[in-house]
C-alpha cells in the first residue's frame, strides 16, 4: 500500500529539465586519452551540481574526474540501505549531439514524425512499434540532424526531478538517497574513476534502459580478443614463393568467420557472438580486434577457443607465419551479482507496478555502467528511462514515460524504507 501519495503528484518538471540538458553537447570520444574524454561533458555536470544545490542537495559536488555526487538525507528513523540512482551525462560518438533542437510533438495521434531539418528523417509509426502505446502522449524528438540524447539525459532529468520531489514531499519516507552522474559511459569508461567509497551506497539503480516498465538484471559477459598475425615480408618484386602477407592472412580469417551463427548479424536474445571491430596491418604484421559476447560467462571461453582454432588452422597453411592470440576481460553479466541480492529486483519490479505499469524483466545484448558497478561491489540493475532508437537521429522519448520513470524512482526510495525496520 502506498501511503506517500506518490501517484497523486502532478507538477512534474522532468520535461523542462530534459529540454535544457539535451541542448548541451556532451558527446564522448573514444579516441581521446583524457578523462573525461571530452571537456564539454563538464558543461552539463557543472549545471547539474548548481541545480542540485539550488533544490537543497547540500553536498552536491563535481569531483576532479567529472563525476557528480549528491545526497538526499534520510527522513526516517528506520535503518534503510543507502540506495543510489545513477545515469550518464555523455551521448554516443555515433551521431552528432551538437546544437540539438528538441521538438515536442504534443498529443501524438499515430502519425509518422517528419523531422524538419532533414525531411528524409522520418520516425515511422509502422517501424517504431512502441509508438503504438504513445497515443495521446507528448513525444520529444530532435530536429533531423542530430541525435536527441534521451540516452541518457532522460535518466539524468528523471533523477533530478525525483530529487526535487523527494525534497519537496517529506511525506515520502526514505533512507539516504545518493545521486551519481557519470561521464563517458558510451565509450565504456563510465565507472573507471568512480569513487564508491565516497558514494557510500549499498545498492544502486541505473536509469538507462529503454521502454517504460522494463528493468534489466542481465547483460552480456564481455571479453576482447586480439589476433596478431606475423607474416613474411619480402620486396614485392622478389616475392615469388616467399612472401606471406599478414594482410591477406588476416582477411582470410575474417572471411572464414561463421556467418549463420556466432555473429551479431545472425543472433538475437541470449545467443552470443564473436565480432571483428577493427583490422589493421602491413605485409609484415596485421592485427584484428574482436569483441566476444555471451550472457553465459562460461560460453566466452568456448567462443574464444573456436576463434583461436580457426586462426590456427588458417595460419598453419602459411609455414613462415606465426600468430598470437590474447583475450582480455571487459565486463561480466551483472545477474551473477544481482541474484545474490534478490530484494533489489523485487523492489524494482514492485516500484514499476506501483507507478502504474506492467513490470517486465529484460536482458540486454550489451553492457551498462551497472554491469561493472555490480562487480565493483555496488549491485546495480538497469531501470527504463523511456528513450527509444538510441544513438541516432530518430531517437525519441515521451514526456509521460519520463514522468513514469520519476514515479518509479520515488517508489523505489519509498519501498526500501517501507521494507526496512
Ligand atoms: Zn545509456
């Protein structure tokens, strides 16, 4: 039973926050060696600290690595686990995030959304299945030349609005609530310098998922593999029966990868894959970078063995050629950690239901900040933020779904208090 009247709250400002944040370019850059990878991410992080201080989050601060931390102190006598809500400020390097012009399409009626700055960009009702559930809602899109940045400024706006509402509605009882905004999630460095000791949370929820009502406790487990081919380099004019080109051997390996299975193009659901992401080389030496993914961690070894066997078989036909095969752990399926603390998901699912949705547990074919946080000691599933069609010009989110996410945060905070002694 909800004694805190969360569902009667009407004065949501989440869309205002969102519109403000998406206009700040925060694209991250994998080729940068700095942290955060781009200084412009700090423009948003600094604003968030100012806004947190203004709503009464007294300890809000930006640290030297670009992380924003803040606390909403407990307002109950109960001993409640410290819960953190987390999202990332950066947007994907895959699509420009400069001069984003957000457009609100009010009272959506099922039409195709033609974006004005490039009329070839059309969000079609028939292609975006989740639009069917948005009739009557207010949908926010970009204008056709940039991404929107709902990933993950929707999550940022939702946490900011939930913080404001928690402070203004003391009838909602909660323990210490921590806020964390990370940089560089999109390039896989989101938690590289996070200070979990300073954060001081026991459990966390990233607000970085997709469709309203969903919560994810399962990600891929991920390794990287690097194949290096050492060929035999000879002057091409004198190469007959001598040259063994590492470039050609590398190409042959890529050509021989399975195509009807174990590839991103041929798999879905919980099926894993081996995927070349970069290839470079000379006659003398060539390297192929792979990512290896599977929901079951012990399948990774199997996929890597299969890849190495293929490399071995192909290079064996070139007697002067040698190879090295290296693998590196990237992240692990957070379910391995989350299953040890079932209450995190139970409360997440119950909060979604209390906020008026049908809760749906999903798994992600990817990773989140939460997959790494979980293994760093902060168990952390991923809650919907409401955005769709991430990382491209057709990205969209509805105001109503962001409001549902805000309510979900409030219910999570209240449920942890309610279930504590
Ligand atoms: Zn994201």
